[in-house]
C-alpha cells in the first residue's frame, strides 16, 4: 500500500461523507437504528459455486449524523467477526480470487455512493 493519510478509523482521509436529507439516505439504503449514525451495509455476492459457498463478507459505511468527518468503511468477514483486508491480500497475490470478487463489488458500491453524493474523494483502486 502506498502512503495514504488515514482518518482515526483507518479510512483513506481523502474520502469524505456528505449527509443527504433523511428521505434520500433511506432511499439509498441507509438505516439509522442507532439514532446517531447512518449505516449502509451490503453483502458481497459470490458466484453460486461450491468453492464460494462458505464466504460471508459484508461492505459497510457508517457516518455519524452530527459529525460528517466520523466516517467508517468496513469490509468484514462475518464468519470470523473481523476485517477482511482484501487490499492487503491483493498486494501479496494479485490473483487472489476471493479478494478480486470483493474488490470488484466494493468498488461498485463506492461508485454508487459517490454518484449519489453521499461519499466523495475516492479514486477507483485507491486504498479505502
């Protein structure tokens, strides 16, 4: 990983959050079950093949409602309740199949959230 300035949660500091009106946030898929945060979570979809059957990895974005700088972006291995660092794995092996699938979908969700105006500053392929 090249030198990237990170926020206090380990997220690329160039990525910024923008809270939109409540109706729009909900339409985009954000929830606020925890009243002080907006949360967006999507499961990574794997091909319907036996070798991918046991992977449960999620992509999540959490933004504090009263502090847009408190941004968290997590890719989690739900089976082990820990981060899934696909970017590090791809640095070590650029053909790691699971990480390639995860990267593709994380980038699609980042593109979606930027297009809709919730996030800005992410460049495709750059450390998240």
